């Protein structure tokens, strides 16, 4: 399902998070597994676009390189925030984000 949502909406990380939240008890293990799943699901399209020649534009590569520190900063910040949350707090936030994104999709569809 995560792959299908990634293909349809550009991101299926929330599906992975909901699935893993019911199966992985340790929140640090959950965070690491989630990061690895999202990274690996991005690797396939990255390789296909690379083989297709979509990344021959040096400006695109420079932009991606410029955004790497923001990515690493987000991972660092997310890890430190998650270490301070209980599992219940994390799940409450996760379910709130999933609910809000679902409502936004419904609103976008109907309005």
C-alpha cells in the first residue's frame, strides 16, 4: 500500500508509519525502519530517472546537493523529538497527521 500511495500521491510514508506502529514496539527501531523504508522506496525512482538521463542538468544536481543539509537536519531533529515522546504521544501525533492529510485530500477532491 505504501508503494501505491507513493506512486499516486508522491508519498506513502504515512502508510508505512501506520503499518509499522502496530508491529514495532521500540520507537527508535520504528523511526529507523521508517527512514530506511522511505529511503529505499525513493531509490528505485532515483535510479530509473538517472538511467533515463533526467539528471543530466547540473542545476538540478546542485539544487539536490544544496538540500542535503536540510534533509540531514530534519532527520536529526526528528530523532531528537521522537526520543522525548512516549509511544502513545507519537501514535497520537501520527494518527492526527494521517487524519489531517486524509481530510485535506477529501476537501481537495470535493471543493
